[in-house]
C-alpha cells in the first residue's frame, strides 16, 4: 500500500485522526511539508524527490513489539500515564502511580531505570495515537523511510497498523530534533525516555538536552535528571535552583543550616545560600527555632538594639521593644555580660566583634563622649584616647581575652592587646577614622613578643594605635622596632586607606 493510499484511507475512515496526522507532519517533518503533502487531498506529491531506505532491525523490533506489549486499554487510551504503565509491565516491576515515589525508585535503583528506558521507547511510539481491534500479535506493515535525495538526514513515517479500520502512524526523525532541546528524537525515544516533542519533559525549567548531558556525570555536582523535576525533594524545581536561586539541585539544604532550600525560599523568605540571612551573627535556624526572631531583620523588635547584643550581651528580649528602650535610657549605667565567641551559632572572628559593636548604642555613647588629647611625651607626639571611665561594676577576675568592646568599656578597659584593638577601632571608626587591623612583634625584656594593634587614618594623617594611645606613623616602626607578622607583612600596603 502506498503512502498516499494510506493517508486517503485515514482521511475517509478516521477524519479527525487524519487531520491530526497531517497537521503533525506539516509542523514536524522538514521533508514532508506542503510541497510534499497535499493538505486538501492528503496525497503525497513530488514523491520522486525522495528515495526509500531499508528498515533497520532495531526499528523493526521496536515497532513489532508495540502490538504485543501494549494491551487493548492502553492502545485505546494511550495517555502518558498508560505508556508508563506499559513500560513498567515490560520490565516486570509493579507500577508506581505516585510521580515522586516513581522518581525515587529510579534514583535508588539505576539498573531499573536503565531497563525502563529500554522499554519506554516501545510504548512511546503509541503515545497520543489511536488503535483499534483485537489482533495485537499481528505483524505491522513495513516501515517506509523517506529521504530527500542527496541529503544525509532521514525523516521516517512509521505506519504501524491498519487494524479495525483505524490508522496508527508515528512520525520520528533519526537525525532531527523536533523540540529543539539538543537531543535527537530517536535518542529521546530509544535511550532516555523523554518526550521528543517537548523540550523540557519534566517541566522543571531545564531543557532535556542540558539534563541529559550532565545528569550521569559524577564530577558535576549540579546535574539533574530529565524525568525528575525536583531531584533533592526540597520543594524547588531543579530549574529554579539552577537558574534562579543558584542552589544545589541535589542537596536539599544548600547552605547546611538545617532548613530545606524550599522552606527558606517559600516559608521564611531567607537566603538558601547563607546560614545567616540578615548578617546579625545569629544563624537562621537559631532565630527561627529558638529565639523566634526575624531572620531577615537585624533588630526584630525595632527597639534600637540588634538581636545579637540584645540577646547575648544584655540579657534582653529581642522580641520586646520596651526592655530595649529602657536599656538605652540607662546608658552608660547598664549591665553587660562577658561572652566568648560562639554565641548565635557563629564563631567569633574580628568582623563579628567589630560589626556588632559598630551598631551597638552603648559603644556609640562611648564614642560620642571620647576625646583625643595630644601632648608631648618623651620627646614624641602622643594622642591619648580619653574614654569616660564610668564602669558599672568590676569583675572579680578578668573572664577571658575575647570579650566584646561593650564589656571592656564598662569594666575599666581591661584585657589583652587583641580586645584593646577592638575598642580602639570601633571608637575611632565611629569618630570618622579609617581602620586597619595589624599584628606582629614588639620588643620586650625577653625578646620580640606578639602584639596586636591598628592603624587609623583621617584628614591625610595615618596613626599607629595601641592601648588607647595614638602615634604618627611616619618612622614609628623603625624607631620602636615593631615588625609585622609574615601574613600581615605580605599583604601590607602603606596606602591601604586609599582602597577603603
């Protein structure tokens, strides 16, 4: 039977299917467009421009299996779900109708997924078509391959049956890509189980071609699966993770803070790539689960004291604005706790101490009331940082060397050189100086000893600041014999203030 007679038969006996078939050819087949198919009559014209090729064993096996492996119900209603069911039956695995459970089966059992792909191509030929009749073991007519003369590409019309007066025809392209996803239609049907007429089979926002290219690469952490829209089950589509939020599509908690990426984005509106969204040095899970504060606000109750100092330095309620306002009215006669460095779930480093202190109303009070008194001492100019000495109480012993400036300022400015550099830097920065933290060695009776200090720059002058005293930098280091520790020395730029 010729192609034209088959098409004419379909037009007469199954007009709706005929029109669907013709429309499909017109839209999809680059070699059988209006110059090759007469839409009004259904006849193939200019057939002389095409040559026939032999059917391959692979193609024959695939098409001949369809009638044997797909039952009557699936043939009459070849929905995508029915095609999945047929493929599962072929591999001898009980069908799973829940998409998420089905995806998990594939992830946990790659050998089942590989078998599924082998069988899915068979059922895929039946997707979206009609068949009728009872004789499912009947051998289908031969496949007719048509190729434009002189072309290396082959477009195929697979005529799979004339059963019960209904035509079932599937169109595929061995060298073509109908949906433009970068994967040939043949490979999508025979290798991957994806939809050759849909660029993104699982609707996750990533084209099949991209997912197929990377999903089996163990060295690519961002790989995703072309049939699984949410690889890590975190509530975000893989495309959202890759293209919008830049999270890891195979890790449900990209920042490792204990909150799934989907919950961060959809429920808490936090940053799924940061354990501390508002940068207040309290991690998001502590704010959400323990303190019940807002992980997106530095000062949840808006009382003028940020959540971190309010909670850990001053023993106040970060959700009650009244106690914060009362605290501010009592400054500087307030009680301050000594804290170590891991409060809020974040490890103490210089930025943590400096940032929280620069925004602390108690430290601002001290900075506002601080004076710098210049005088000559031992034939050199010295600026003494005069801070109001109004400590609320004295501790019995110094608690540790990593206390915050707020504690030092209210306890008579005791401590080691490191914490002294903290209060020097925050006081001077609030007063308009640019600050650089340094460390190295200074002369002692027992030889060079470790020491920490800062440089401060303002109005064209740079100073070395240590223990509440400022010295013009000029030739200070040479005269005093101070040297920078190796890491500081390698990175040190005398004009550092120009870069801030």
